C-alpha cells in the first residue's frame, strides 16, 4: 500500500515539483490549491501518469476558519479514493512572497504573511492531526532568509523564523506518536514565487549566483527531490532539524 502525502500549494512552483518528486518515488498525493483549479488538475494528471493515485482539494491557507471543513473534505476523500482513514506525510508548502523594506511594510502586508505562513501552518496542522498516521512525517517549508539577510524580506523571514521554532515544538510534542517534524529552508529558487523575481530578473539572478558557493540560483528540481528523499525510510531518524537547501548561499 502506497504512502499518502498532502502537499499544500501543490499546483505550481516548489509544491508542484514536490508532488511530482513524491509521485516518482511511489507516494500517492493530495495537493491543495487556492484558485488555480485547472493547474491543480493538470498536476494531478501528471502524477497519475507516473503511476500513483492523486487528487486536488481547494484550500485557502490564509483563512483558518475554513480548516475544519477542509479536514472533513480530506477525510471523505481519503475514505472514497483510498479506503483509508489517515495519511502519512504533511508538507506545509503554500505561501506567498511580499518584497517590501522594513520601513515600508504595511500592517496589512504583515498580517497577510502571518495568516498564510505562520497562523495557517499552525492551525492547519492542528486541524489535521487526527488524520495524520502515527509514525508519519511533517515538513514545514522555511527559507534561507532566516540565516542570512536580503533587504526587503523582514516580515516574510520573521514568519519563517517562527516556523522553524514551531517545527521543533511540533517534533517534541508529536514525538509520542512517532511523528517526525523538520523544516526545509530553500535558498533563492527560479520559480514564479514573489512575482518570479529570481527567475525573471537577470541582475538579481546574477547577484544570487555570485553569492552562492555552487555558482547559480536554485531551480525547483533542487528542492522537490530533496523533500521526497527526506520523507523516505532512509531518513526516518532525522527529526527537529532545520535543513537548508541553498547551494551554499552566503557561506
């Protein structure tokens, strides 16, 4: 029987890459999307073409009031499509990027980032705890910006710093159920995240390449397979860790 993973924000970017990397590893996948239903279904089709079972559910991770309903939708889906009452892996990936200096960040921007990245991860995981199998795994996506600084990301990086602390607390408190929890911290990646700045801004891309030991910006294939590997049995004893995947940025 295949393992089942839930990947939030799985219709694009690193989430999509993670979904497909898990599918290549023989893991069934439920992915969530906020508004891009057609893109989500296209990823489901790609995953199924790799030989696994897959499905998509709508979820706004910035609206915690909807989490109880989502948990029931997921419970129903697991029962109907998998004849299961639980899933194995939760990857809290969904997020947005807002580039604004500390001096110019508005309270509305701060609250939006907090609701999606911190409050969303906290209370979605809480709502899904009854559905996560004992011995399962949780991966929370952080950022290299919690270790190094780059102007314009004070609020975003602060939320991710909190996620790293939260991950350790999750690992401690869920350890009795055999659930391992880790934070994966990507460096700068060429996706549409944050308006595609790393991918589309050649000057920024060159700056990042110059400050990275391996001499380039990251690409999605640097991240998704790493997460899939982390969730394999080969890495079952890794717990309560921050794992940076940045090619050696600012070392």
